[in-house]
C-alpha cells in the first residue's frame, strides 16, 4: 500500500464505515474530495490502484466498504440493506468527508452505482458530480443474473439465519470459489484476501444486495431531471455485466458524458487504472471549473 493511502474509519451518525483514504503528498487538498462506492461482493480495495493518482491531482479521495461489506459493520436486519438505507449511509459518509468543502464528487461502481444514483436523487445538494462506472439503469441480466439466481436458490433454506447463511457461504467458497480462483492462476496472497473478504462480509447483506440487482427500478428519467449536476457514465469495452450499448443509451438519456475504456472489462479501476484515474481527474476538474 502506498504511503499516501491509509486506512480510515469514516464516522457518521449512522455508524462508522471502513475506508481507504488518499491525500495529496503535501497534505493540502485544493480541490473537492471524492467518495467511491464498490460493487457487489467488492470492497474499498477494488479502488486501491487509482487512489494515489487521484489524490495527486490535489484532492482527498475516500473509498469505503458499504454497510456489511468486508470491514464495515453489518446492518441490524435485512431492511438495513434496502437501497434507501444504503443511500442514506452514502449521504452521511459524504457529509463526514466534506470537511471544508460543501459537496463531494460521488462515484459508484456496478452495484455501488445503483446506490450512488439513489443517494444523489435523495440529496442532490450533497454532491458536486456523479460517476457511474460499469453500472446500468436497473436490473442486471444475462449470465450474472443467472449466477445471482443460483446463489439465492442455494441460500434460500437458511432464510434470515445469519449463522446458517455464513456457513453456507463458507461452503460455497471452499467448494467452488476458491478452487476456481486457484485454477485461474490467482496469486496465493490475492486468494487469501478474497477469502477474508468473502467470509467477513455479512451473508445477509450479500443475499439482499443480490435481490436488489435482480429487481432494481430504472430511475434514469429521475436522474435526467437533475439538469445541473455533472454526470459521467463510463465502462470497459468488454463489460459483461450491463452491456456497453445499454450503458451508452443510459448516458444519452441522463445527459451524461460517456467514456468507453479500451481493453477493460467490468472493473476498469483494476484493469485500466491509469486511464480510469486520468478520466476521473479530468471530469472532476471540469465539474469544479464549471461551478
């Protein structure tokens, strides 16, 4: 981990959220901060490759684990994983990192994009811009939807029993996910991290977020109504979650800038970090200049 990137607990009235934060080397943030939300089964570490280059542009950048993800505390019950609740968490986290700035740039990757959109619609005054990275207008489809349906069917016998859900997630990891990662040549240290993240995340949260991905309303029209909010829709040219043409159409409907990242799939921050960081810095600087 870079010396500019440090662990952080973002403390809010809704609880604390585990985070990784990067600040400019001179310690002075001359620009508005940014808040990054990871995708389903993801965590703040998914942004590790872009945090330092984003901070060198003169702003604090904070990536968090959402409620129940990896090192952030779980919700008390399944209702805490609703989109509205996750959006309120996001607004609270944004307010906490704003410090001397009145608004922050918000980015959501994949499922995090659905949460970021919900937060922006709930409190547009909290955000200076919105970036949807590899995220679509609503319900996910294709092979990923099939995998989520299979997961929910596997977990269904456990109901809301967190202990039983955790045991079943561990079984799934040991029997399927670990062997798959090792067969793909994933380095042992990465496999170890994935194991910790998988087994530490709230199993009830995993189930509830999967349901949201399979039944999420399309709120593109609502987002389009926020005419004065700068928006960016970006995706890898090989994205296999929401098809690129679907994300392209969403960008046109909401009046957003659109950037297709060559050579990347569903996780541009991991697969094309330099391009992704440069794109975000340019967009955020433009949004601040326009303001």
